[in-house]
């Protein structure tokens, strides 16, 4: 899982990330969905 200002969704796809989020609040929700 990657994200934040320096990362784009396209880059996340290129590196095979399991998820991309634009901010920390979204990251928390996505991380919760993984468990």
C-alpha cells in the first residue's frame, strides 16, 4: 500500500502496490479492509 502527495496512482500500478490512497485517512480505511 502506497500513497500521499509524492505518489501517483499510476506509479502504484507500475510497482504492483496492493492499494493506493491519496491521504492518511483513506489509508486507514483501506488498511482496515485488508484485515
